[in-house]
C-alpha cells in the first residue's frame, strides 16, 4: 500500500507527464497547422494573382471591383502568412528555404513590400484606375518573385 507521500509523488509525476505529452502533441499540431494554413493562404494568393494577371494580359477585361477584391485577398493572406513561419518549420513537403529564418529580416521586408503593393493594387481597383492597377500589380509581382527566388525551393520534378 502506498503512503500519502508516495501517492502525492505519483500524482504529481502523472500530471507532469500528461502536461509534457499534451505540450508535445500541441507543438506538433501547431507545426502541422502552420504549414497547412500558409499553404492554403498562398494558394489563394496564387489564384488571385492569376485572375488579375489575365486582366494585365487583356486590359479590355479590367474590372476594378474584381481587382479590389482579389488584391484584398492577397493583402490579407500575406499578412496572415507572416505569422505562419515558426522557426524551423520545414516539413518534408514544404518548399520553404532555411533563408526564411536565417534572413528573416529580409524575408519580412519583402513580405511587407508585397503587402503594401497588394493594398495599392486594391486601392487602384477601387478607384477603377487601370494605369494605377498596372503599376501596383507589377510591384506586387516583383514582391512575389523576390520571395519565390530567395526563400522558396523550385518544384520537385
């Protein structure tokens, strides 16, 4: 039969192990969720860029309301994505380069520039300013390219 002291030690040990296990599971979940969330956010960014890219290719299809909405999606998702790169979060299927963390200041600077360009693009759309759209969308594309070239690995063949 266990003494009161032994029962207390056993209970405390059980609580500590449960807490540690819970933290380990929680950390794993956060890790997986960050990757899934940023992947989903970036897919939405890609779809919005594609829709606006078609308007750049054929200016007669310019639709300010669509530009405003799509660029707003990009600004929102890029802002959200900035918090979805926890240190060392590189699952096997991720294309994130280690430079996201080793040069996080540079990465965030490019993200902030792309967010600003997305907001300018949304504003141009809201004002039905096709020339402003063309200029800001070009800046946005350069921001996307900067991240893709410096902070993302090429697709695996």
